[in-house]
């Protein structure tokens, strides 16, 4: 006969699995009122460990590769050099059968930040001149929910970069640099080399607390 502790543990495990599959199902469904209402809960649970990625089935190769660099400034004003966070994790994925979850965390926060920014830029229309890191004017014109999502994504990007960057424990401020490599389309790759590489650098951000 199962002991009371075993029955409780089994029931808790079943409840946790049911909650996980329910949240995952809500995550992959089309936009609906229930999904919008619980968007923060779903995003917090799914990312970064359970993030869904369907690019394996895409009819066209990935067009853009993005990387994250970070440098910090201490209370005395001393600044480090930019540290590449993405490349070591990418190498780990390529050469290790069991890569660490930290690499997925770095790539996940980059994706969520870019997606949150894109929502605001799309709302501005095709003539938008917004940069990668949005200005106060861009955010002031955005919908409240979109602005909050962007600001939270930027905070997550900052915190992840500080955690994995050099001297993050003594940082008073953090500066982020997103590097974007746009690949030529597959049919053109034999003639156009490596494509285009661009980067955008954030203002200095306080290492802790909100953005304001």
C-alpha cells in the first residue's frame, strides 16, 4: 500500500504535470482572450526552459543571427571591455552533446526583447525610425501593455547579461550591445559573402532595480 507521503507526492506531481501541459497548450494556441489574460504567467513559465521553437520546420533558412555583448561600470567609474556572451554558448551547443541551459537563457532573452520591441515598432507604421533600443519618445507613444512588456524584456536582458558577464557582481551600471548578422538568402549565398553585420548599443542602465 502506498504511504500517505507517496500519495501526496504523486498527487502533487500529477497536478504539476497537468498545470505544465495546460500552460503549454495555452502558449501554442492562437491569440484568444484567455491567453491574453494570462500572458505574463504563460511567458514566465514557458521561457526560457520550455520555449517553443519551430524553425526546424521552416521552409526558408534562418535569415538573422543575433548575439549579445555586455560591459559594466563600477561605482568608481571604471569600465570593462565588452564581453561576448553568445559565442561561448553557441560553441557549447555545437560541440557538447549535453549543452548547458544557460545558453538557451541568453538566446531566449534576446528573442523576447526583439519581439517586444518589434510590436511597438510595427504599431508606429512603415515609416518608423526607432532604433533597436527604443527611446523615451517611442515608449511614451506605445500602448501601456506593449511598453510594459518591452521594459520587462529589457530588464531580463540586462539581468541575464550582468549575471553572465565579467565583473557583474561589482557592476553599478550595465551597457548592452546587440549584434545582428543578416544572412543573404539561400539562392544568393554563393555570390554575396557573409551578408551584413550591424550592431546597436544601449544607454548605460542601472545594474539593479527598474529602468526609471
